[in-house]
């Protein structure tokens, strides 16, 4: 009997050892599966962020080509495909401005709570000669009449529709751009209010001004004219007797017009 009890004890210990071993194997297997799942999940999130970033890059190209947006251009925290992207388009070689670089960051789920982030960039994108290139952002703005409050002349060339320049005087005023050097200009776009008419003028010395010739279109809006080469460009504005002109955006362009095209740049990815 004593021997039988001893054998039962040995068997029990053996069974316990086997059970502990099996539990250990199971835990190790579960840990391995869990780790693989995390790695797989991280990989999927990383891939998702990459494709979201690519979507931002594609949106930038569409905005510049089809939507005729001026450079620099950006979109911030735009929701797409279960994440967000932030994308910018800027000149690669200022002040020559012959090449564009687009940089897009994709985030999962967003830029505040980052699980995964990827960045794609297309650099040194060539610009077709027919493309209208924005010149306003390269210059400095001045006005004939100061401004109301914080509505500075520079607010009319900042690319933002929620800011504006507001004249401090009634009836007539002007808003001018100094490019810093001679530029060829063929198109002007202006938006604003309390404006009766606008004449586009150019100058090389900032003192004597000449109205552009052969214009088409009307301002506020878009006006295309025979190209002129000058350092200064201005809007000579007439308002009502009791009105003070306001200009939200003053953009000038060089090029022959038509649908613009962008070449292919150098593609890279990071993060």
C-alpha cells in the first residue's frame, strides 16, 4: 500500500509538471500570437497612413491643375479613409519658382492621436510653360490709404479668404504689389466688396503708372490682359462716395493661361 501511494504521488507530480509545461507552452503561444497580431496591426496602420499620405499628394496635384489654386497651397488635417492628411505645395527654388515640391503627411487616426504616420514627397516637379503661376505671394503689398484696424495690405495677398485689406478712406484708393524685381504678368484676380471699378496698372519705378491693355474680364473677378513686365502692379480702385474699399484677395499670375500641367518630380517616402 505504501508503495502504491508513493507511485500515485509520483504520477501526480508528473501530471502537474506536464500541466505546467502545457500552460507555459500555451502562454508562450498566445504571447507569440498577440505579438504577431500587434505587428500585423502596426503594419496595416503604417500601410494605411502611407496610402492616406498619397491621397493628400494626389489632392495637391488636382488642386494646382484642375482647381487652379495658387502656390503656396496647403490643406491641414483633412479626413480621408479612416485617417487624416496634411499636405503642402510650395516652390522648390524661390525666387526663380520653376519647380514645385509637394509634401504630404498621412496620420492614423489623426495628427493629434498618432498611431501611425507616413510622409510622401514629390520634389522638383517641373511646371509647364502654359501654367499661370501666382506672383502675389512673392511680393510685398502697400496701399494709398493705410488700413482700417488690423486689416493690413498684406492680408490681401496671404492666400486666406477670411482676411482682407480695408481702405481707411472713401471713394478712391489703390492697393499695390512690389515684386522686388521685374516680373511678367498676364492675369489678375481680385475679390472684395464696396468696389465700383478697378483699373489694373503697372510701373517699373513705383511713381509713373500705365494701365494694362487689351484686357478681358472684369474686376472684382479675373482679368487677363496683354502680358506686361514690371516690378510694380496695382489695383486703382473706385468706390462709392461713402464707401471704403475692401479687398480679400489680390492675386497676379504669369503664363499663357489654359489648363496648367505639372511634370513628374522625384518621389520619396519617410517615417
